[in-house]
C-alpha cells in the first residue's frame, strides 16, 4: 500500500501529537479499563495508535523524519506533562521505536500489514516493559498495557485494510 504525501504528513503530525497526549492522559486520567477486567495507564491507547502512525509515517516520510518526530514528541511531552513521567516515557518510547524499526524494516518487503503487525507486537512489549518499570517501578499494569495497545494496533490495521480495499475497488 502506497501512502500518499497528504496521508503521510497527517500521520507524521498525529504521531508527534500522540507522544505528549499519552503522557498528559496518564498524568490527568490515571488508569483506564482496557477490557477483560484489566486496566492500564490512560496513555495506553495513544501509544498503541502511535505504533501504527510511526509505520505510516515511515512509509511516507522516511526514517529520518520519524526519528526527528520522536525527538519533537519527546520535547513536547517534557514541556507539557509531568517531567518524571515524560522522561520514563521518552526512554521507553525511543527504545521501543528502535526495536519496532528493527522488525519493521526487514519485514516491509513482505507487505505493509505484516510489517506493522509484527513490529507493533515487539514495540508494544518493549514500550510496556520499560515504561512501567521506569514510571511506576512495577509491572502490575503489564497485561492491560499489552491488551490496550493491541486493541489500537488491530483497529488501525483494520482501518488500513478497509482503506486498501476501498482504493482497489475504486
């Protein structure tokens, strides 16, 4: 699936926005239900969305633009959210995004959806483990973190599949 410049630019801006939005949600909303009796810090949905937006941004704008977007998002997060939370998020996000890149890049030749699903699975696990340890010193929310991020990844992939289907039938 070729990502248009317009969609890619929108994805890049949305991606940048998800980073401080996730930290602001955690700061102001605390924990939220994610299903099956689990809860997670409120930023879980934004981070799940960020994983897919990162991949779309990579398709449209390239690796350098995504790395710059990570830096901008982290700075915004640090300025807008609790600095300690922003720092924990920054470390987790940066490491998770690099792990995501490591999986995404080699799998991209096999198809966008395969690359997104596999890289997001790794990215959400790395982000969850690091963030929960650094921000809370506990893995209590780990099942909820994984579930919430997985919901967002699956929803985004479903939306992309519908978009792809719509384009091919048009």
